[in-house]
């Protein structure tokens, strides 16, 4: 697939995907999200990639969906237009995913960020789900992921009123994980580099367990977590990690 709306780079096992539509504040359209899905498939197949950063060109992350392409959609067309399938792929990636947010992350842009493991915001970040102001509601996971992240009451406020909040409030509410001066992608990269020191098998297992509890009751989640945790003891990385701890040295993980 020809890459039109996105830039991809890889450095030392860390991939970066940059949304590149600065003329429309990096608004998402169907072609862009299809392209994003293709890139996610490539990353899923490449076991040398250990972390992913998603960010935007210029001063914004992604200012929602491209409304010009949505006005006249019929319900069946709207279902086909939905970004949910690709965002689910991002959430399901076996590697940690960072959203590096500056400027606007609105509507579908925030829903994209919600599918990531971490949201790193610059002081300029503005986050919201303003779809209600367009006569619709979030349709790419926003009504499901946001309440689990910040609680029902605050999620209702953001969704029902279309409230847009700044980075500091997002941090207070648990919607973002860090607020940084400068480029949030650089901070995300420094966090990702620390994760490169960890066992990729253990990280994948941990992510699966954390994601599992989102769709299960606590007891089922804990039981699932116990099985995955125990299975890690069949790996060379577990043996190396524990031996290194006992020997007071840095572990050398091999992903086996």
C-alpha cells in the first residue's frame, strides 16, 4: 500500500508512526486509518520491533475525524467508515504503545490515543470527545475505554458535554500519564528505551493480562493472570532475570 498520510521510522527496535496531515490538524479519514491498519499489521509481523510511538506532525496529534467525509453517510456507510477495527488492533499489539500528544487530540484522535498503553502529553495538549456537538457520539471505542480509564462520572462529563480538558487536568484525571515540556515523543522514546531492557516475553504476557481484565470480572482476570504468570517460568528470560538478580548483575534477555 502506498503510504500517503503517515510516516514510519524505526530506531533501535522502537517504531514511530507520525500522522502527517498538518493542513487539517492531522484529522483522521478512512484512507489514513486503513493505511494505519496496514502499518500495524507490518509491526505485528516484525518481532524485532519492541515498542511503538504514535504522534502527529506539527503542533497537533489528531484533531478528530475528517467531518467533510462523514456528513452524508448512511448508517451502513458509517459502520464501514468506523475506525474501531484498527484501534482494536493497536490495543491488541503485543508490544507497548505510546501516544505522544501535543495540541489537539479530539474525537477519533483521542480514541486512537485511548487504544495505546500510555499517553504522554505536552503542556499544549487539549483532549476531548466533542462528537455530541455534531449530533453523534464517540464511535471508535471512546464510550468503552474512557470510563474504564477515568471513571464513569468524569467520562460522562467529557462525552455528554463534549468537554475539552487541558494536559494538567488530563493528568489529574488519569487520562494521560506524563505532562512534559517540549516534544512528548522524545519523552515517550526515553520510556520505551527503558522497556527494551525488559524481557519481551514477560512484557507481552503482562500486557495480555492487563488487557484481559478490561473484558472480564476481577476473579476471571486474576485466574487468567496466574496462568500466564506461571507459563513465564518455562522461558529462558525468566531464568536469566532471576539468576541475574541473585548474582547482582544486569540481565541479558534474549526473548526466548
